[in-house]
C-alpha cells in the first residue's frame, strides 16, 4: 500500500513538474483563437459610441465592431467573439498575460507603450486629441484660467500624464483627482467634486450625453495632445499583429473604393487590386499570406461594413464630426496600404 | 521491552520500511518538489517576459514619474521620480491607517462598553450599531460615504460655514490651522518648566501612595499643575505663540488652513466605523471574560466602581483583548487599499498607476507587497510588545 502511495505521489509530482514546461511551449495566437473557436477581445464597457454594454445585453460601439471584424476575418463569424470589459489600468496586464487576444479599448499609441509595455500597435482607427470639459457658467475659455482648479482624470491613461505635462508647461498648478473607474469620474464631476474633467475629446463628447444636464457643460476649444487610438496586440507575435493591422486596412480600403456592407457580396469589378481584396482572384490570394481564408476581407465588410459605415453607425449619433478621420483621398489621415 | 514487542525482527529493518527514515525522506522529497515547482514557475515567468521584450529591474524608479498626485504629506511634483511618488503613496497609507486605528479604537471602546450598559436603550443602540456596520461589505460603505454623503455636501460657493473659520463643502472640510510665530520659543520654555514640575509632582505622589499602600491615581496633581503652567505661559508670553491661518475662498477653492479632502474623509469614516464595530465586540468579550466574582470581591474590599475597572477588571481583560485587537488593526491597514475606489492616492493606487505607466508590474507588485508586509509585521511586533508589558504590570 505504501509503495503504491509512493508511486502515485511520485507520478503526481512528475506531472505537476512537466505541465508548466509544456505550457511554456509557444502557441501562436492565431492557432489559439482557431482552436478555441472564438476571439477574446478587451474593450471598454463605459464609453457609449466606442464600447459599451447596451440595455438589451449586447455589446455596441466602434471598438466593439472592430473586434467583430477580426472574428469575421479569422473565424468567418462576427459573433464568435467574447468581450472582456477592462479598466484603463488593467488593460496592459491583461494583454501581457494573454488573458485577451487583442485590446481594442480606445488606447493611445505612444513610444513607451510600444517598448516598455510589450505592446504592438495596429494602425490607429481613430485620431483623437485630449480636451477639457467644464461647466458653461464658469465662463472659462483658455487653459490658463484653470489655475487652481480641481481636474478629474482616469488612472493609467496618457491623459493623466498629458495633464501634468501641460500644466507644467503653462506654469500653473491644478489639483488632479485620479479615478480608477470612468463611471465614478463623471459622476463626481457631475456632483461638482471637480471643476473640470479631461480626457480624449471623443470620450468627453460621448460622456456629456449621460450627464444630468448636458447643455450646462462645454468642451473647451483647446486640444493639448495627439491621441491616435487603435487596436493593440501583444509584442512577439508578428503574424497576429499583421492580421489585426490588415483587418483595419481592409475597412479603410473598402471605403476608398466604395465597397459597402450592402454591395460587398455582389460587387462587380475588373480592378485586379479589388479582386485580390475580395478574394475573387486565382490562387490562395492575400488571405493565404496572412494565414486566413481567401475571402477574409469580404467577411469583414459583410460583417461590419467599411470605415465610413462603422463611423456613421457608432460615432455620428454622438455628434462627433469626422474631422481628420476621413480617407486620405478626401484630405483625411486614413490611408490603406496596397493590397498586393 | 521484549514483552512489548513479541515479534522482534532479527537484524535491522530495511530503510525503505523504517518509518523514521521514510518520514524524513517524504518531507525531503516534498520540499524538493516545492522548490522545483517554484523554480520552474520563475523560469517560465522570465521566459514569458523575454518573449514580450521586457526585463525585470528597478532602474525605472529613478525615472521621472510624470503624473501628479492629488494629496500627500510631503511636497511632490510630476517631475519627481517614481520612487518619490511611491513614498507619497506609503505615507498616505500610513496616515490613513494611523488616524483610522485611533478613531476606530475610540469608537469601538465606546460601543464595546455601551453594549454592557445596564441601560436598555444604550445597550440596544450599541448592538444595532455593531450588527449593522460589521455585516455590510466595507467597499460598499466607503462608496456610500463618498457618493451619497460627502459628495452631496453643498458646492464651494454655498459652503456651510462654522463659526466663520471652518468651512464644509463637497471639496472637503476646511479648518483653521495654527501657524507658529516668533514668540513660540518663549512659550516652549514655559511648557518645559511645566513638564519638569509635573514629573516631580508625579514622583512625589507615587511615592506617597506607595508608602500609604493605597490605590490611587499618581497623575492627580501632576496633570493640573502642567495645565496651569501652560495656560499661564500662554497669557504671559508677549504676543501669541500661534496665529490662526483661516481658510478663504480664492479662485476655484478655499486656500489656507487645514484641509481634509472628500476622498480622505470618506475613506477614514468608512474604515473607522467598519473596524470599530469589530473592536466593540473584542472589547465586550474581553470585559465579559473576567469572572463576576472578581468584581464582587473588589467591591467587597471597598474599591470604587472606577477603581474596580482600572485595578481589577482591565488588567485581566487587556491581555485577552490585545491579540484580536491587533488583528483588527492589521485588517484596517490592509483594507485601506480600497482607497482606489474613491480616488485617494494610497500605496496601492499610486503603485497601480506606476505599473500602468512603466509596465513593470512584477517589481511594483513586489514593492507593494513588501511595504504592506513590513507595516503589518511592525504593527504586530509593537502590539505583542505592549501585551507583554501590560501583562507583566498586571500580574
């Protein structure tokens, strides 16, 4: 009996030692997603227009739709995606530990994040800038007048750092209050705990709608930073980053060429690049090079539409103008890399 | 010996059947297994980090933090280092913990004694207090104090003013603060003299009580003497030793004076009230553990009510109270990490920001854990020392 017990315990020990060794073996994220049969996407849950859980329990928003687009490209089904709501401060650890496959949570691309945080950025899907929202009746029009004010900001964001940079550059002192939750931040602002709140302008526009009296608040006509927001993948899996990047380019490309959710399946063309894009050319096409089905881009457009449709569906209702988020052909910054 | 073991085996028992050897062997194997497992986990972590292009080190602590911290006992600027930012976090945790422990102890003591009151109303109120606050999750209570109480106070421009010097609004509680003046030095001489006199009086009275072999309060003369000297000094000093710095509305907020922010206040209220409910129970059970006969005996030898409590009950109750009280103190200090919920920049909150801005999660986490560990072990050691001291005096 004792011998038997000894053998069992030895076996258990041996297995427990080997399992972590096996687990460290590299499995590409693409294989992981395919084997799992679903994509895990980190999103915001408190930002109407970009990522939020609507009352009927479905996920909605611009960032959320990009998650669906990636699922459509990889798995052929935009619904095979699981959304994980993340706080600003939790997003990079979640990405680093592999808890999520891709992070699409209005995340700004910066040098430090690209290097020290082990993140790889896909092309920005939304070019934003940081602004300030405050009460109209304060009658403030410039940043200098904010000296001594209490300003609310979310933790773990570039906004927190930009605020410190800007006030130092202007030589004014403000009192920052750093909230972990976006919800608490705007609630406290609404209750008058802070004089102003600073964030990406898109977020200010989005959150102004849910304040008690949206008309009492004004967004200053000042932009203190560049905030290129886009999807992020973990550093070290280049192939996966390629896939995410090209899904983004696919939405740009479709808008440039007038391919929409409605006409993608019937789009008639003799243009060889568009044929390569739609997967109606010969051979394995562009999809094969990415490790995706041949018609991946068609799946993306059929699932969520082109960039313009994504914008119109999610962001136009908030009152956000397209600004620089237009195709380069119309003087904007969206520029698809050639599908060749 | 031979009678006890009739089946004596000739020769030695083989080592794999010798229980004494096996016991050591199994423990050795288990230890080895644990060490191996930890080593493999550590190696895995390093591998994973290398895959992400990250390295583990503490060099980032010397870099410029770049983020601001809303409050702290020392001056801090975004151009300071991460290390200094972390220190501000530690100091904030320490201040909320120490003030919280003092408040929780006082409130807890009050309600603990009230639970034993012979008055039905007082007893019932105390019981309701304890049951209500110790059965609601702390996080919920802190958020309640923050959003439902403190944030509902009037705006800055409609502040509640108390005696013209203190102001309460949803930006905080502003109190006048004493500012030392040049004549403070003269008053300090008076204080020194008063202290000297008090010590002498204390010793004299203590000796007297010893000679009389009577229970009593040796500070009975010393305390009033000190107060009288201090008060005389206050009026005899040319000019006042302190002037009051009154808070005044300037721009967006009140400036000057002393200020408790809503974040600090709501966290302090939440922590103190929650912990005090547990402390009340600790105090009650400690007092009740002293058998009734002890009180009756004390009264029969002619001790007054206060003397019974001070000389008979408390010396026996305190050694029973202190160990669970220590646990409550440790809980309070650790629970202060819920500060994140109300944006108070404590150790964990600042550490969280640091992790996010630098990506050095593991080193920062290690620093946070070590800080809490050192704080807790120090508290524990101090309370154990106090317990030993008080038991030696009591017995």
